């Protein structure tokens, strides 16, 4: 029996050593760009480097991008840190990947899928950004059609969002910062606005606290307030479609939350208040 255990342990050690021995570290440039990286591999893409379309990274790999160009239809299942460069059409995160983005210029279509987590504090993103998993957003500039899709959770503490921001069925958006364009669409998901000075048609809303208070008013009333980061916001509570205006489904859960005092103090020390009210087309 002891001999059997010894054989098993030796086999495992041999397998791990073989896996480690075959791990490849790519530096582009000067290395030739791979079309994919496997578990244990790393890819560092910097200024002057280019990786082609349909790049894939497997779970257990790591991509570092500080510059250069990453082609379209990239699928990231490993971890990644992107701080610069240009990323082509259609960028997907999937499986259990953990992706941190502090910069970079992303083309049309970004999708957060599987059980992946994306942390964004900077960068520019084209139209169509879909959150079907986990997104933590504290900065960045987003085009039109940012959507929190079924199964998605978006924690938004900052950033600039274009028109047609949406929260869809079976999704959650926690919004304590950022600015938003026109035609917000809140479906049958949960949207939590976290801030202060909330009003309904200009009248202060009494009784708010650190616990969620649901707003069920519709019929075109205007909900306004100041988010925790100091950004002013407003949304028209239409439950019937009006071209160019916001829409809040009668089945949408819309909550207002006053932040914990310590949260508000920390944010006030780390961010400058944004005064601009979201623009309307």
C-alpha cells in the first residue's frame, strides 16, 4: 500500500513538473505573437506589438497588455491586466477569469460572460457593453448601449456612460457614482441608487436610510438626486415608451439607499465632486 501511495505522489509531482516545464512566457515584441496561451503561460503585449484576431487565453494563463494591438474576437478565460493599447471588435471574458482594466481603447462590443469578474477604473469602450457576470466599475468612458444582462451584477462607483444604459431581467445594478446619457431603460431587474438629496418631482423624499427604500412611482415623475461620488443624476419614471426618454418597467425594482457615513467620507476624500448633470439628447 505504501508503495502505491509513493507511486501516486511521484506521478503527481512528475505531472506538475512537466506542466511547469512547458509553460511559455511570451514578450511581444520582440517575440512572435501567439494565437493562444495555455495554463501556466504568460503574454506581455507592449507598444509596437500586435496579436491577431481570435486570440484565446485558457484558465490559468495571464495576459499583461500595456500597449500594442490585440485583434478582434478575443476570448479571455485566464486572468489579465490591461493598461493601454488598442483592442479590436468583440472582446469576451469567460469562465472564472479575473480581468483588471486601467486603460486602453476598446472597439465595439465587450461581453462579461461565465463567472468572470471585470474590474475597470479607466479606458475607453465603444458601443455595446454587456454584463452577464460580474463587473466593478469605478472609471472609464463607455459608449451607448451599456447593459446589465440576466445573471449580471454591476457595481458602478464612477465612469461616464452613453445613451441607452439598461438593467435587464434577473440582474442587479448598484449605482453610487458615474454620469449617464439619455434613454435609461430599467427592466425587471434590481437597480439600487446610492446617494443623497433624492427628490421626486422636486419634493424631497422622506424616510430614506441605509436600507433600500423601493420607489414604485411611475407615470412620468422625475426622480433626481446626488450619487455618493457627487454626481447629480435624474431619471424620468415612464412606464410606457416615450421616444428619447427614460423607461422604468412597472416590474422593475428601483431602490434608493443612503450610504453609510464612513463610505461617504472615504469617497469625498478620494474623489472630486462631479457637478455636471447627465446630458439628455
